[in-house]
């Protein structure tokens, strides 16, 4: 009988050591390092030197199907200008996205917009400046004696953001350009499980769809060609591996959950040893 008790004690001692080891491994493995949560980490050789300046690269945007163009024509002749300018509200701060959908010119499935008098004009695959030049040429045919000024803008930068962010959804930024950090800010930033070093951008081109990955923990991303988002982008913040383990969001919560698991194992083992 004493030999059996001694054997049980050795078994419990081994189980205790394994449980403690499991607790330590679980806590350390579940913690998300600060390095993975910090944006724009600057290499030491950049700090305090002129090379710490990063040049933001701008890319041309080419008009796509389903884009909404805001087109304004100005002329000394109010009648000529009124023909093209859809009635607009004076207070644009309180309007919603639907306003621009109703008052702008949508690019249809054939890559064209339909303008008064002129009719359909193909704009898909053109830059905004090229669209403006094309419209000026078309207008000159109908109003040869009028001095016309044409302004063409996208009706904001529309994008979607999904994955590990606090407020996933569809958003519009009413600016001519916006960075990926501005897009994340509108979605409430990436949450604790967001994989900031592999943020994916799904971008549409006339030739197809391209997948882009950005490491937002690296300051050199500021000079990446795709640092500025484009209309119709889909931003996907992937999850870190720790999320699939079902561990807590912080080191303390991970410790508590792992300790609870180990305690349960020890309680079960102690109960069995008394049988």
C-alpha cells in the first residue's frame, strides 16, 4: 500500500511540473510582443539624421466602372453652365453618400458617363486630368463661342475595411488623397489581434485585381508606392496567430486563463488520486 501511495505522489509531482511548464509556456507564447503592435518603427540608423525623411509616392488613379464623378462646368453664360451642373446643396457637410450618387455622374458598365447635350463619353481607364481635357474638347464642339471651365473630381475616396479592426465597414473620405492610416483611423484602428505587419490591400485595375501587402510596423512603408489608398480599395487586417488559440487579449488575462486551465487539471488529478 505505501508503494502505491509513493507511486501516486511521484505521478502528482510529475503532473505538477508539467502543469507549471504548461502555464509558463502558455503565458509567454500567448503574449503579443509590443514590436508587433507599434506602428512605423524607425531603424536606429535613421534616427537623428537627414535620411529620416521619407518621400511619399503618388500614383495616378484611372477611372473605373461604378466610380462617381463630380463634374462642374463654369461659363460667362449661366444658361450654358446650368445645362451641365446638377442642382447642389450649399451645405455639403451634412450630406450623405447618397447625395453624390444622385447628383454625380456614374461610370456605367461600358465605362461611360452620360452628360446632357453631349451624350455618352467614355472615361474608363483615363486619369482625372485626361477626363477633364476630353470633356473640354467635347464641350468646345457645342459651345464654340463660350469660355468654359471644367472641373472634374472623384466624389470622395470610397473604400471598405474588414478583418481585425474595431469598426469594419464601408467608408468615404472626402479628400483628394488619403493614407492607409487615415483609413484605419475611420475604422477605429486595428484591434489587439490585428496583424499590423501584413495588412492586405485588394485593389482593382482595368486588367484585374491585385493583392498588396504593407508592413505598417516599418517606417519605410511611408515611402511605399501604395501607402496612399485609392478609390474602391478593400483593406484586410489579418489576425495574429494568437487569436486562433483563444487566449486573452492581454498578458494578464492570458495568465488567468492558463492558470484556470492548469488548476482544473490539477483538481481532476487530485480527485482521481483519492479514488
